[in-house]
């Protein structure tokens, strides 16, 4: 057992305890919110499952801190690619689960007390592969902005996006992959002209959707986009759809946030959070947990939560700037981009300025696979920090 003792000593000496503390603070605040948000249910499983997931997450964080991720990716990239594809495709098997949202995004595996979300877990290995791919292209002397190089990393990303969209119908998670790709491509040095081209293509796609809306209007995801646009522009012709139909969840969310005002209605006292009726706040312990924070802790609680999330992201950026290699830097920035995308989209959903796409608030929302995945990602960031360049060598590298 001496190896275990030595590993723990090494972790407490070099591991990122600041990052771990921030993650635990966010998860602890999430437990407080989940306790309030789940009181209306008869189930008692929410708090125990989330607590177990946090404990497992901490253990995974410590284990991942000891892994040399660069060496692991170099030796196992073929396995990782096969895992990414195969694990997502499991959603099309009998163990795949659809909770009535139209997304077959979860796996119910006997013996595991919580459901797994493959696309959530695969984000970790996708970022590992993408960072390795960008670094490998550059280490071979190729220009990362050349057409073959951009096609390689773009093709990898679009393959995963398409796989997730087709296998599970989870466009929201797919959008997170696209944002991660943008962040990693940017920090790896892909020239701005490619981003301008991507923006132009996106604008052209939006124009086509508007021109041929009748052909897209039957797709549920596009209806969610339209209801947000109608809400922002104040379209009076679709008021019922905005408030009572497609936009019902977001209407309740902004109502809850607004009712909290500066200091909130008090813990366990939110009207919509504590209601068990059909008019209550939907999805309050996962997708809409930010609305629970707004109603019961008010603007002050929301700012506190945002500061916690921002601190975790900034800590990742701090580690990336001290990474021992470009691959490690790209990797950590990919995880920072993942967090930024999920936090931004989740809060924008709650504020009715982005369509509902089923993304959880990292470390805060209920979900075992989400919690463990986030701690694993931050454990990899801690691993990079443990192997970072010393200050004197960082200074020389800037010359």
C-alpha cells in the first residue's frame, strides 16, 4: 500500500487543491439547492445519489490527477476514438432511455444507482483527442490553419456532433461540442479567416431556415428556437405559445428568478420551487436549478453562484498558461470552454434568451454522471498543474 500513500502525498503536495476546493464549494451549494428543489417529490433518492456522486467525483479527481494524460492519449488514441463512438451508440440499444423529452440521451444500467449520459462522459475523451490531434499536427511541422489540418479537426468534431444528434437527438449537447472545438481551435492558432468563414456559413444557414421555415416548423428543436425569438422580439401573435405551450418552462423560470428580487424569498420558501402543482417550476433540480437559486436567494445568490463558476473557469485558464506543453494547454482550455459553454447556455435558458436544450449547470444540477464527469475533467486539469513548467523555465520560454 506504500504506492497509494506515496500517490496521496504527491497529490496533496502538487495537486490543485484550490481547484478541488472551488469544485466542492459549487457542489455543496448545489446540494443545498437540490434539497430545496426536490422537497415537493415523494422520492428520497436525490440527496443520497448526489452526495454519493460527489464523493465518487472527489476520488476520481484524485485518481485523474496522477495520470499522465499526454502519454495515455498517445498510447490509447485509437481506443479512445472507438470508445467515443461505441458509447454514444449505446443510446440506441435497449438500455437507452428517453425521459419524454425526445432525447434518447441516457443509459439505465442494472446495478448503477443513477443513469449515465454517454455524451456527457464522452466530452472528456473528445477533448483529450482534439487537443492531441491539434498538437500532433503542429509537432509534425504542419500549419494548423492549412486546409488539410482544419478539415481534420473539423471532421472529427462534426462526426461527434452528427453522431450525438442522430443517436440521441441531443442537439444541446452537440452544441457544447462545437463550442469546445471553437475554443481549442482558437488557442491552437487556427487563423481568424476560418472563424469568419464559419460565421458566414452560420448566417447563411439561419437565412435558409427563415426562408423555408414551413419545412422546419414541425421539428421540436426549431420550435424552441422560434419561441425564444418571439419572446425577445415581443411577437404578440404567438403569446400563447410563448407562455403556455413551448415556452412554458422558461416562462416559469424567469418568473421565479424575478420574484426573488435582491435577497430572495428565503431558503425553502420559494413559491414556485416549493409548489407541487402543475403550475410550479419544472425541471427545478436539474435544468432550471439556477431559477431555484434566483427565487430563494435572489440576485445576491445568483451572483455568488456565478462567482463560483467563474473562479473555476479562471483557475483552469491559470493552469493552462503554466502547462508544460501545447497539448496540455489546449486540453485544459478545452475543459474551460466546456464549463463556459454549459454555464452560459444553462443560465441563458433560465433567462429565456436561449432555447431549452437540456444542459445542466456544472457541479450544481442533479445528475450522477454529470457530477463525476466534471470532477474527472477537473482532475485532468489538476494533473496538468502537477506537471506544469517551473517559473524560471516559463520565463525563459517567453523570450
